[in-house]
């Protein structure tokens, strides 16, 4: 495993794409096992890992996001949410979190949410006098709701690696996502008292609320149809991907702002992004198989059990490892490298696979906003022209708030699982 780890570090340092890093690392580790017949397994694992219809929802959700991104969605949502909460002190900041939560149920990607928020929300926040460093941190933190509130590509990757129910994961992600949004609003309230945030509008006007709601209704219906359809059993989580594309096209057509000549380019971007994720899952299957074959998960379980038998302590160890890893590696890399090791450890202490999946996925997602990697921080810094070092200093209250929520949920499984259980999940 040492040779494979060194290979991984070297390839990451020289900038090899992560999908190929995982593939080469898996191949090196398989070869190091010393059985030539294992080389035949590599090709088998590459195909078996993605030979499932459930994965078709990945490119569909990504495509829906591309379509909505060009369809004038964010502006309509902003007008509506501003009329609802703009009369509060710090109203535009609260609006940012709420809009991010809604967009997350459409896009499922933190980078996509961050890009859309930077284009529309950052100018409005600056106009209302919010400091640049707070504005950038708020946008970046709000964006990580993307992989948490369903649909979520992170959940789909986890489910493919662990044979967990995608539908149950989607439903289980709703409460944690909302709790994170509430936590971010709490951070806004705290800073609002220190920085004296102002109001965006003077008073609520029911006439303006009704008008902006009517305009935003097509955009609001997209996440409503996706989540409501899955929860109501009208279609599966896999079929929801195709439904989301249809809803996105209809909403964009209603707004009339999309350039239909650019639709083929959106399809191409969706295919490239989706293909990249599928490659990561495929190559990740190789390293997962080789690590299992060499007995690494069993050795880790044996080592941890020799140190402590306390379930609470083992959960704390898992959280610390994922927190540190999330600060250093990107989400996809963490999922592929750590899942084959952490999942068996979690199952050995009786954690429910959906409960662990939420904790695992969200802790990795928080890594999007934690330096030094912080991919979403880079996206926000570039898109909003805010120095990266400023964001690194002001993001910590949001990051610590997110960590606190996840630690609490790790020890309170019923909070995560009550909604899936209410809708028939047997766990």
C-alpha cells in the first residue's frame, strides 16, 4: 500500500487528472499484491462498477443544471426571496442562503451554485454594503448545500460504491441540508450584529410578493417536482434525472431567456462532466477492490478495535479522519480512496449505511470550503474577483458551523433517518 500511496501523491503533485490518478493507483496496488491473475480483474472492475442503470441519473442531473443555468432562474428567485426576507436586517444575506438551497435542489453541484450566485447575488450584496470578504465566504458556504440537498451527485457516487438505496439517501439529505441552511443563517445573524447589516427593502408588500412568486413559480416547481416525485413514489431517483431535464427545458422556455442554439453546447458540457464522474467511479472501483482484497479494511477495523471498543470514540475517529482529509483532498478523491476503508469500519460498529452515507458525504462536502484546497473558494474568488486569502480568513465561522451540525448528526442518527423511515425505509 505504501507504493500505491507514493504513486498517488506523485501523480497529484504533477497534476494528473484525478480519474487517471485513481486508475493508476489502483493498478499499482493490484500489481503489488503479487498475483498476475488479478490484472484480469482490473478490466472487469472498470466495467462492472458503472454497469448499472442507476448511474444514468448523473448526466441527466448535470444537464438539467446546465439548462437552468442559462435560463434566467437565479434572477427570478432573487426577486421573490428579496420580497420575502429583504425587510430584515441582513435580508440579502439570508436571501443568498435560501436561493442557494433552492438552486441546490436543481443543480446538485457546489461549483454550479457558486457560479450562479456570484453572477447575480454578489453585485446585489455589494450594492447593499456587505464587505467583500464576508460576501465571498457567504456565497461559498451557501454553495455547499448543492451536494447535500437532493439531487446530489455525491450521494449517487456513495450509493454506487456501497449498494445503498439512492432514494433513501436523497430523502435523508433533506433534513441535514435544511439544518445547515439554518446554521448559516445563525452565522449571518451573529455577524449582522457586529457589522450592522442593513435592509434590502423597507417593508413587505403582498402585491410584490404575489407578482414575484408568479414569476419565480416555474423555477420553484423544478425542485418541487423532483423531490416530491421521488418522495411520492411517482418515479424513482434514477428517473428523476430525466424528469429534471424536461422540467428545466419547460422552465427555461417559459422565461424565454435561453438561447436554444446553445443547447447542444449544454448537452456537450453535461456529457463531459458526467463522463468525468463516471470515470472516477469506474477507476475508483479498482482501488476499492484491491484494498479489500489486500485486507486493509479488516486490518483497520482490527486496529481500531484494539485501541477502543467505544462506538462513540470510533465515530469520533471517523469524523476526525474525514475532516482532515477533506481539508487536503477534493471531494471525489476522498470518496474513492476513503470509502472502501471507512464504510466497513462504520458498518462494524452498527451504523446504518444511509446515516453513515450522509455523514461521510457532507463532511467531504465541507472540504469544498476549507483551505488549503477549498475548490469552491477558488471558484468564488475567481468569479467574484475577491482575493483568495481574504476568503480563507472569513470562511471559518461557516465551516465550523457546518462541522458542528455534522458532529451532532453523527451521534443523533434518528434525526437523519426519521424522514426516510417515515416513508418506508427499513433501516
